[in-house]
């Protein structure tokens, strides 16, 4: 009986976690296609080409999505990003976040 209760609790926790993270389809390929405008400042694979734009490659999807939603809502301010983010749907944001999170990068500490 205790094992069934534990399994039910774990299943409930997993379902709750999925609901809280917005567990709907995220399409990295669609995000890559949508990222064309991002490439001007953030580079073709999310490695910034300008000193005042952050690298997006390998950033956690939850972080990228939260920042884009904040720009869209106006709670995070940036002249260019505010304008761009206002045009994005929730699916666009989730897909862009999936694209940037899917990029693998390597870092090496200085010797």
C-alpha cells in the first residue's frame, strides 16, 4: 500500500512540474527559422557579434523565454528588444528558447 501511495505522489509531482514549466510543444527548428532577426546582434548560432548583446547559445530555455516575455510585457526595458519582443507569440518565444537551448558550446578556463 505504501509503494502505491509513493508512486501516486511521484506521478502527481511530475505532472505538477510539467504544468508549471509550460510543457507544451517547443520546436527548435521553428525557433531557428524565427531567429533570423536575432542574428544581427546575437549571431547566427547565438554567439553575440556586438559587445552589448548577450550570448544566447546554450542558455536554458526557461531563462530565454522569461526574458523575452519580460521584454514583451515591458517589465524589462531595451529599446530594440522591446520592439522585437512585442511581435512574438508565446509559441514563437518557446520555439526561440528551445533553439538557443539546443545549441551546444564549449568553454575552456584560462591557463
